[in-house]
C-alpha cells in the first residue's frame, strides 16, 4: 500500500496533490503523512499543507515548492531557519527533502497569521494587543539582524501566533526574501546601491525601498512602523490603489508615503508611533537600530494609556485559558 502511494506521489505535481482526497505518504528521512485536503496557507510560490509525523502522530506544516521552480528558495529558507534554531518565536524545522516533483520543508505547525486574525476581529485589535504584537516583532527582528540577516518582507501575513499554550508567542516566518546584510566573519556591511527593483510587499515597503535603494536594517524597522499603523488604524492611506499597471500602482503608493505628513499618518494614535517611524526614516544605511529605544517607545505607549503588558492579554486569548505561560 505504502509503495503504491509513494509511486503515485512521484508521478504527481503539486496541483494534483490538492485534488487527491486521500492522505499521501511522503518518502523521506522520517515518514510524514500529508493531508492534501488541508491547506494551511497559500504562498507566492507554493502551498503549506497540514501533515503528521507518522511515528509520533505530531502535526506539522509542510511547505512545498515545485522542483521546477525557476528560482528555488525553499532550501535557502531552510538554511535560515537552521540559523535561527533555538530562538523563541521561530518555528522548529523537522526536515527538508527534494524529490523529482517538489521540495518539501517540514516545519512546526503554527496558528493563524496576524493578518487572518485581524480580519476575524474585523480589523480591530485593542491598543494593548497592537503594542504587544509590535514589541515581539521588534524582538524577532533583533535576533534575525544579529544573525546578519534582513527579513525584507515584514507584513501581518508573515507573523503567526503559536498553538496551544504558545498562543501568546508571535512567530516570524517566510524567509524567502531574506538577505545577508553583513559578512558573518568580518562584519563588513553590504555596499550602498540604488536602481533596485522593489523587493517585498509595496504596502509595507520603506520609502527608500520604493526609491530603489538596497535594503538594510533600517528598512525592516520602517516596515514594522507601517505594520503598527495598519494594526492600530485598521488600514493605511496608500491601500487599495488599484492599477492594472503595477509600476503605476507602486508610484502612487510611494507618492503618498513621501507626501503624507507623519502627524497625519498617525493621527489619533499615540505620539510614540510618529517617533518610531521617524526614527526608522532618519537612520543611515549601515546604522544598527536601537531596538531597546524602540521597545521603550512601545512600553511608554502602553504606560501612558494605563495598559499593562502581559502576553496573556492578547485579544485572542480567553481568560479561562490558564495554560498560557506568562512571559
Ligand atoms: N508553520 C506553519 N504553520 C501554519 N501555517 C503556516 C506555516 N507556515 C506558513 N503558514 C501559512 O502559509 C502562508 C504562506 O506561508 P509563507 O511561508 O509565508 O509562504 P510565502 O513565502 O509563499 O509567502 C502563511 O501566511 C501562513 O498563513
Ligand atoms: Mg508569506
């Protein structure tokens, strides 16, 4: 039986897997069962399926990439996850393998993305929840930067909550666009460059990224700033600028980002939001972000609004859920 399934799988491509209603056995170092009916998420180059480790019954997430992908990135992503291993807020990686039809990354199954939770909550999170999400994201990006890497695609879809007693942990995922910004041995920073195409997601891209400047740590921070405003306000002023021509659409987004005063962008929000984004925009190309300062701004925001940061207070955590460890 197993053998037949293995054979079948080898003859299928990824699109066909989702049409197969039976569980499929994937040959690998360990044995995993992929639940082809349950898609946990769709990415830009593949899908993430629910799976189980055959021997233990533990649930996993399986990210698949077509082996014919022009620019395979899953193996690269796996290496980044390996570098981040052991740090809180990054998913565990169980395995990676390549087959004739696809590459598979077997990872810890996480909960919903901040984007899907936000939609479930009708685009309204409490101020405390917004502050605590951003606070954890600053910590994740600090770890990532300490490993000589940039994220370059910071957005609510790329941060997930954990499951069970880890619902109070915000996980960083999706290192498909990640880039090394300095040499791990010499510490030498990548050179300043311009004329680059936009990498990442226009809605959260920094102004310098729109202007074609090579990204560095400052751009991750600026994107966190826009994500913060998005969560606190429910939208960003450059959202929904539809144009069949992506170049024109990006130009409109860039124009609004440059022209809109930060006081207007952050109208009605705690004043620390302006300081956060202004700080990111004032950084020079090679500057190391002052993560402590950014976190202080967030703590001040909470304090001034009479809020006490405690991760059991995320909007999606029900008070009776006493399994949550408070960190
Ligand atoms: N480990 C995981 N557990 C649960 N869902 C996941 C996991 N990894 C990814 N997803 C879901 O799949 C989506 C796409 O995954 P992602 O790695 O961001 O792919 P892409 O690089 O194509 O954007 C995520 O936004 C999330 O909803
Ligand atoms: Mg993604």
